[in-house]
């Protein structure tokens, strides 16, 4: 059995223990663990049993470290230890070596601040610091036989993998292995030694007990204690069990052994010995019997006491002549079995040193893995709609996809704007085949088949990406045409009707829409569906619905403007202020009928005004001008007197901005004079002069004026008052002045037209 007795040898890092009985038997235990190495049958090299697997992929990044350690010793190392042990112990033969017999043990690993048994969070917060070590998997106990091999597997995060990979190339790796191994061994419990001088003991007892026949053991103990104090009897006791340990029973046995020595002196040292040469049973002296008694006491000590010895004694004195001098030297020892633990441990500075030996390729023990193996992957495409279903009035989008020979389709709707399709992967040269053919069809809701297509389809296209965006606007366009009324006279045109048209015969598009604006709804939007983005020409027509039911219908306009702006159809205004100047005591009512005519543009606007004592304020007549040069306004005035009389002012004209109404007012005419449209230079005319006059001697009216023209673009106006429409003719004559200095004057002519064209000849 393994014996804990010095000297303890440490040879080549291996602890050596001796056996308690066999001097050739020894036990060994290495002081540090090491990597397990297996022999390669092909090359004969020793391969360390360690593997670092680092992986990366969509599922995450990290790694696994797996390795085996043991505390075994190779045979050649054991042979060196045997030879060294033989030399140290001065043995005649080579000693035998065996591993320390183990009864129990554990092993744990330490790495990056973690160790076996630590509670490691399963799902650490991504924002937290790196964990380095995510999990340590191992059995808590080593093999407990042979080399005591232990296997470890550690899960690392990506930071832990990077750190460990760099550490493997350094002198001190941050990985530690600690064994805790239990074994049984013998060790000394106590040792009792006794030396006694017989002559002095006998003399002392004769003096003390010679007169007594009987005495008690207590008295003898007292005397023996004095003998011990005076060194007549020397008792030495060595205790190898520390006080306070649980081995109190052993300490009791030690004390009992001391008492047995005292009892031995009592029973054996008081009778004189016989001739020492006579060794027969009858002739054994007391000394020989004392030795036998000591042997019996040793046996009794192992059975916890001497039961056969009495407690009272008698002393007999004998006068015997001795030729020998007896001295007692006795010793009693006891050994006990104890359970002990040792802790072989090592940092990977020693464990991984084998990885840096010549001929060892470190990359052989580091395996890089891409977890996204194409065979396990699924070819996946997420279809994402970028369509505005509501604005473009899209009912659905049917997307058809083909991967290899496997077609699939998805329907995208407003409630499902995206979807995902997937297939089992197809491999080509070990790589994932990514090509997917896609096409889609857009179906519109509430579309009129007679005006436009209700579906449009895309041509097939190939994608290699995981996301496929569907944008229907790549197939068609929606051209928004805002229709806006700006600064519009809603009081004159309460409603405006807009008719629109768009034609694309090639794509079978024929769109006709209508819009109606008013003061509460001053703008709208026309959405034009286009399949040909280059064809943006459209037509529109505006109808101004007038308050007086005199609507204005504009002609069709073809344009590609981005908007339709609606303005006052007659932005140039002609305003005439009518100022009444009457004695309302005599006049009941006054009616004024006004009219504006533009014959060239076929435009006419009429309005009637009424004045009375209650409505005697000024009023304004407004009209829009299509021809800014046409500013003449015609008016008729009817005055009703309180006495029943009625006065009608003949039709009059004005170019002024104001007219004064009076009860005695006369008619007013305006004659437009302009040369004939011809080239003055061709006619060798330098200028043309016109003299115009009007006379009504009865009414006492006389007007005359003279005008000069140097080009056919010039115009002049001759105005005069008149009373009787039958006498409203005027007279004129033309004076033509030529470039040669000559002139021709025509005769006086009479006319009553409102526009007088003057001939150049």
C-alpha cells in the first residue's frame, strides 16, 4: 500500500511514493496535466488531440474548442524514473512503478475568466460586452484509471475564437486544467519508546515497598511517575496526528500504549532474574518474561487494552546474585490509513507547447467552417410591392417566379404588399444556383375596358438577389394634370366645365373625362394613364357657365402642359361708371341699357341698370375684352317722370370711363376713322388728312375735327351729340398728300356708318 513516509522524490516532474511493505514497489503521479497525443499509424507522428472549429454564417458566428488531457507518462519516461529512483534509494534491483491507486476525483477547466460550473447566461444581451465563453461541456470526473484522461468541449463566441486563436501561438495560453484526485495511503500514527535501568528500579522499589506485603497500582503509578521524572525510566511518545483532528480514537490508543508500558514494569520488573544462560521454561528469569510481556502488550495495544492484568500487586524480595545487567529498550508504533488529495494542474503554456513543435502545422488543428452550406440552404425570394394600390387603383399584382423547373406565384394586394417564396436549393459546381425568372401582371380595378387596358404585364426578367421589388410604374405612367382656377370671377361664372381627351391608338387608349369647378371646388386633378411615356399630348375644352346663362364655350386646345390653368376668359376689363344727376322730385325711374359688341370675336355682352330715388348711387358697367382695342360701349337711356312723361335718349356710344345721366341729355355718336389697309409707300402717299363735321341747326349742334394718318394702322374717333336719329349723318372730305409734294382734296361726302374706312385713292 502507498506509504506516506519520506523521503519523497520528484523526478522529471513526477511525484514518487513508496510502498509500506515492498521496498521495490513505488507509486507515481505526474504533477501537471498534458494534451493527449495519439500516434499516426501512417507517419508515426504523435498527433495532439485538440481541435478548434470556428464557424460563421447567417445563424451566427462563433466556435468550439475540443481537446483531451491526461496525466499519464510514456514508457521511456518511466524507465528514466526507475533508473533515477534506483540510484537515489541505493536499490540492488530496478524498482517497480505503478500509478497511484485512485478512489475518486474531479477535473475542471478555466478559460477567459470562466470555469467549470459557472452559470453562463444562455442569451446574453447583444449590447453587453463579449462573453468569450458561452458554455463549457465536460464530465466532472476524469477516467480514474490508466492515464486519467478527461475530455473538454467549450463553446465560444466570435471574440473568444479570435482571442484563443491568437493565444495558441503565444507562450502562455489562457486555459488551465486542474485535477483533484483522492487516494488512500498509510502514514505513522504514533511511536512509544521505553528505556529502563533494572538495578535502579529494583533498588527504588525495595526501599519503597520492602516492608509492605500488598499495595495498590495507584501507589505504584505515583512511584513510576517519579522514576520517569528522575530519568530512571525514560518514556518518549511521538504523535503524528495533529490535535483537533477527527482521529481522537487513535490518540486514545496512544495513551493506552503508554499505560501498558507502566503495567509491564509492574508485573515483570520486581522478581530477580535467573541465570541468563538457562533458557528453559522453568529457568527463564523475569527479564525474559518482561520481553514476552512487552510482546503481549504490543498485541493488546492493537486490541485496545490489556484485560488480563490486575490492579493490585505484592512485592517479594529475593537476594539473587546476578552476573548480567539487564536494561529494557522497548518501542511500540502504529500506522493508519488516510485519505489524501493531490491537485495536478497546468496552464496551456505547457499543454499547447506541443503545437509549436517542429513539423506540427497549427492550421491542421484549426478548422474554419461556413455554416451556410448551399445544400442546406433554401433559395428564397421576398417579393416587395412598391405600388400605390389606392392612388393607381390597382386591384392586385400576380407575380410568377420560376426556379429551375419549379414555378410559383404570389398575389400581392393592398392587405398583403409583400410575400416570400422559397425552393429547395439547386447546386451547380457545388454553389447555389441563384437565377430566378420573374414576371408579373397588374390588374386595375374600376377600369373601363373601352378606354384603357385593365391589365398590363411585364416581360420575364432574371434576378439573383434575395429581394425582388415590384414597381408597376415601370410598365405604365400616371400623368397627373392639375386643373386650377386662379383669380377667377366666380360671381360672373359660377361654374366652369372642363372636358379632357387623351388618345393613344397604338396602345388602345381612348380616355375622355369631364370636370366641374365652382367657388367651393376651385381645383381638381386629371390622372392620365400612359403606356407610352413619350406621348403626352392631350386636348381640353373649357365652357364658362355664366350666371346670366350666356355661357362662353372655348375651342378645343391641344397641349402637353403640365397643368390646366383657368383664368377669367376676358382678363382685359372695360369699366364704365354711370353717374345719375337728376332731380328725383320730378323723376320716378331711369333705365340704362348698355351693350358691348366685338364682331370680330363674335362676342356680345349686355346689361341693364335702374336708378331711382332709393337707388340714386353710381353704378359700374364691366365687361371683359377679347380685343383690347375694341373699347366702345353703346347705351340707351329711358327717363320716366312722375307726371307720366317718358324721354328716350337715342342710342349713344362712349369711349370714356364715365357718363353723366341728365334729363336733358342727348344722343352721342362715335365714328371710327381709319385708312384703307394698304401700303402708303406703294401709293406714294406721305400722309392722309380727314376733315369731319356734324351740324344740326335746329338743335343748335355743330361739331368739327381734323385727323392726320401716316400709316394704315392708325385710327381716330370723331364724337358728336345728336337729338334726332334721322339727322345723325356727318360729312367728311379726304386730303391725300403725296411724296412729290402734290395733294388731292376730295369733295365733301355724307355718311352715317360707325366705322368709316378711308380709301387711299
